[in-house]
């Protein structure tokens, strides 16, 4: 063989080898793409199934009056909402595209978990909690319907999830996207997720619920010491008997203590932090109470109670009332500035003014002496930042929490726009809008959304 042909033969063999390797890689990539498409399709159909089950079981929950059924249905919704959240996380859609939908599933799961545990402890679901569940049910109906519309479009058009992923990277959140999946999820995000901040009780308390990894200070206390702390807090002269209750393992590890007091059939349940011995909350369930005192009187009793228990100078910021009970949110103040992160909730009987509930968790987590600098933006300058159609009625400075867990000094303006009540927060350093809350007045108090 002529030696001059050898390089050509070697090159041809090499090219053939590269071709075979390339074709093999193509087949592998194709198999991988098919596999991923099937996994995405599976996650989507499971999401549709879980959402349909949520809608169905929430509807049954609203109709049922049986405690055992409540426990079963709440547990099922809790499980389906958690699973739906996982399915959302497996879809090839960006975080922003699914932000509100994921948030709804997480809150629904958490809320049903809380209610299921409450029912399991023999406690009664309140009227406000039932109203919250009705809002959740209505939202789940809308979400389920929107997902079924998308399911039909996928079945008709054979959507490839790889194309969805490429379109998401290229277009992001876009209700006018050419891609049916992105377009429908964007529509859901912008029009289908509707729920009030009220689910977690009042302005900014939704932010407080997300605090994690709390490091309590102080000496560790045992169950016996927790019972002594609970007895002193309630008043030893009022107590018939005291016994251990269930432990808590949430943001703050706690001992549970049941305190039976004179003149009441139901016990007071107190949670005492295992480190530091702080009273984290106090709960009491009972029958519907008659109304013998005014909300103003109840608020004054709550203020005196907090002052007596070592929470001086607290300012009432929010109130609700139902079934003969009033619930007040209080925040601490420093230099005349409201500290919304330092939240304490007090529950007062409108029958006799007794304190039947307390929640200090957010205060324990957030309270501190703050180094507050003078506002760089004056009240007059901040007011110029408001929409011209918004008519401010009152102003004060406030520290508010942010989504990321930090705090901002703001000008708080309460006022009206088009006949409706709003609270607008203007950052005292930058002059930018920091938050807007809408106030809905109901026969039971205020909803803050």
C-alpha cells in the first residue's frame, strides 16, 4: 500500500469513530430528555391530582361538624398541600413563576397542620379560623380550575417540558408568553392566588411566622421548674391543681403545663421555654361567652396585664373579636416609635375581662434595644412620595420587618384611597414605598391584607 494513503485512512477511521461516539451521545441525550420530560409530566399530573383532592377535602371540611372528620380531613389536606408543594418544586419553572402558588401551598399545609394538632388536643376551631379555611377553599377551587385548563391544553397539544424550561429561561414570568404552560402559570400567579395576611393574625405577623433557628438564651429549666413558673405567672392563689402537658418542638422548644384555676372548668395551657423559662404562650378553650364589657375596657385590661407581667409601654395595633372574646395585637415602642417585630397577642374574655390567651413568641425572638438613627427623609418629604389620590389621616414612625428577616424604619401613613382604608409605609432612609396594607372593616374587627 502506498504510504501516502495511510494518513487519509487513519483520519477516516477517526472521523468514523467520532461519528459513532457522537451518535451514541445523541441517543443518550435523547433518552435523557425523554426521561426528564416524563418526570416533569408526572410531577404536573400529580400536582393536578393533589390540588383536586385539596379542593374536595376542604369542601367536605366546611360542611362537616364532626371533630373526628375535621381531624381526618385536615390531616389529608396537610399531606396533599405538602406533596403539591414538592411537585411544584420539581417543575422546570423559575422560582418567580411559582412564587405565590408555592407560598399558598406552604401556608395551607402549615395552617392545616396547626388546626389538626389543635383538634387532636380536644380544642375547638374558632370562627375566625373557619373563615380563614373558607378563603383557602375558595382559592383552592380557583387554582384547581386553572390547572385543569392547563391540563387540557397539554393533552391537546403535547407540550414538551424541555421547551417549557428553555422558554422560561428566555422569557421569565410573562402572561403573554407563547408557551401555554408559562402563560397559564403566570395567569394563576397574577389572578388566582388570593388569601389575607389575617391567616397569621394582623399586620406583619405573616413575616414573624417564618422565623427559624431561634437561639434562646438563659439557663435550661426542667418540667418541675416550668410548672413553678406557670403557677407564679397565673397566680398561685388561683390554682386548684397543675400538671404536665405536651412538649413543643417548634421555633422555641417548650415544656407544656396545664393549670386548673378556680371558677373555670377548662384548664389554662402554658408553654414555657426550656431555655430561659419564658412564658411563650397561654391558651384556654371554652364555651361561647356572653358580652358584658366593651372592647375599650377589654383593651385596658390587656394593657394592665402586660404591664404587670413585665411588658410595659406596649401599644395596641390591631384587634378582632368573636364569640365573646377579643384578641389584641400589641407592639413595643422606643423613642415613641412603634416596633412591629416585638409582637405580643392577648386574648380577653368579654364576659368578665379575664386574660384567657397570650402569645409572646415574636416578642421573645425579636425584642431588643435598637440603635435608631434619625430619619433621613422627613414626614413632609415622605408624604410627597404618596400617591396623590391617597389622603393620609395619621402619621407615625414605625420599625417594620422585611421578607428577608431584617428591619426598616418607615413613615407609617394611615388614610383613604377611593373610599377604602390603607396603610402605606415609606422607607425613612430611601423615600421608597416599603409596604402597603389594605384594611377591611368587618363586624368582628379589621382584616389587614
